[in-house]
C-alpha cells in the first residue's frame, strides 16, 4: 500500500520532505527559460537527480504545466516518469473531482496504469459519489489520494472554518469523511489509502485534525514561502514523527537565487537545511507498526 511505502522511505531517509516541482518558467536560469518546456524538464531532471537519495517524494503541480498546452502536458508526464525512474514516490497535484462518471475518468487518468503518479490530490467537497471512483481505482492499483481538508491559503477559513448544526467545522466534517472513506484500506502502519491536505499555516486546526484522524496520512503545504515553519507543523504528525510529509516548492526550486551557484546543488542544500529544521522539532522518525 502506498502509505506503507511512503512511511518506509521517510524512515529510511529521516526526511519528511516532499520537493514540490511547481516549476514556473521564471524560476529557471535565463539559458533554460529560452528553451521553454524543454528547459523546464531539464531543470526538473537535475533537481530530481540532486535530491533523489535524500527525500522520499516529489509533488508535481499540474497547473504549472497545463499552461503550456500540449508540450506542457508532455513535460508534466515526463517529469513524473523520470521521478518514478529515480525511485521517488510521485504525487500528482491536480486537485481534480467532479460527479461520479467524470471522477472515474480523472481517477483513471491520474491513478491508472498509464500514469506514473502514486498519489493524486482531490477535492472532496462534491461528496462521496465524487470520491468512490478514486477509491475503486486505488483498490486495484495500491495507490492513494490526498483529499483537501484544511488548506494553507489565507482565505481557507471563509468556508472551511464555518460551523455546522452539529457543532463541527466544515474542515472537521471533511476530515471525518476522509477518515471514514479510508476504512478497510489501512496498511501496516495504520494509514489508509485516503490522505488529507492539511496546511502548516494553521497549527491549531492541524492539532484538532491529527487527533480526529489517526488513520489518515497528511500532505502538509505552507512551509517556507507561505509562512509555515517547523514548530507550526509539528501538530500534523503522529507519535514518532510519522503520518505526514511536508511540501516545499519555491524554497527549494529558487534556492540558487539567494544562495548563488548551481541551481541543482542549491536545491539539495536547501532540502538538507529543511530536513535539519524539521528533525530539530520532530526528533528521530521511528517506524511503529
């Protein structure tokens, strides 16, 4: 099961870091910018090579590739395939969903045999009929999903923090649904195939969710450029530092712009700095079965 594999890689590397390949053309050195999507792929390839031995996972954000049309879609696919070849667990950050029939097509596109993605982010706010096709696909492939629960953006509370008649917030309700959707799929480490996106920028909400969702693995955005730090995201993790992986995109991809030198070497150095920062708060990450 995918979250068993991800947990094992996190413990092995002692690095709960996901490198976000949200690669805007402007992040590239000028000589690569001139090459368009080929330049983006070359940039991604060298960043992947620089971190493949020290991180468990990468996240590839589809919007940064879709904007370039057919060639961008090809770059998105090639980037995921290359990361897979290097042994990394690949998250397709696509935030897809729709009614059941269309959700089935999204599930096949991102989790089917033709996709290098191991996980995909999905929007659960259409309810159960939009999630079931993803669960059915996961059951056949051993892959997984991350459901948007409490996102890291500043206005997330406009909807997600509203209270329902039963006293729960909307994000608590969505978290409870994610925990329920995953029942029956729990792996060796206790996590189901349904993970949750929980932002580092809301530590109190994260604490509530971690207690409510003991069998749900968290994808944690918001570290670095969005204002989250290691102390803020500690609440996202279970005992032993398990149950979560922290994404960082700009802070790694653009590290060379303030560190100087080669962009791939700077990306590796920034990743190692982030690892040290996280472990300084979490301590040694220990497998618990």
